[in-house]
C-alpha cells in the first residue's frame, strides 16, 4: 500500500519528508518559512478585516444594494501566492502588520 505525501497549502509543493496522515492542521503542511509567514500574515489580515467597521459597512451596503463584495486584501494575497506570484513577500506583509498603530487599519480599509 502506497502512502500519500502531503502538499503545502500555499505553494502546492510536495512535502517529500511528510506523509499526509501526519498532517493534523494546515500549519503542519507548510513547507517553508515563506509559506509560514504567508499563513501568519493572512491570519492577522483576516482578523483585522473581520473587525474593521469600514469593511463591515461597505459589505452591508453591497448586500443591501445587490452588488458583489469587493475582494478583500487577504483573498487577493491568497490568489497571488497560490498562483506563484511572490512579488509581495509574505515577510514584508507580516512585518508591516506587526507594526503598532494606524497602519494596520490602512491595510483593511
């Protein structure tokens, strides 16, 4: 019986040293520091997006007016990184999100 290997949820790279049955969480399957930084940046962004009043109001108005929601920054980053476009390095995004103050709000407005 052949055992399947795991794949990184971000870049899709085969993890030759890890069997799929060993993966308990998505973080377990991340293959590199870059993918880990991307995962962490997205967790922070999604948390900020979920708490941002401006985003909430815009989404409510979109829903009321029958418009499609604008794509959130976190989703745009996922799409880019999944497609192999690492032009915006996750470490840079994570560093910017880790800065205290109003810059975090700018990301999600």
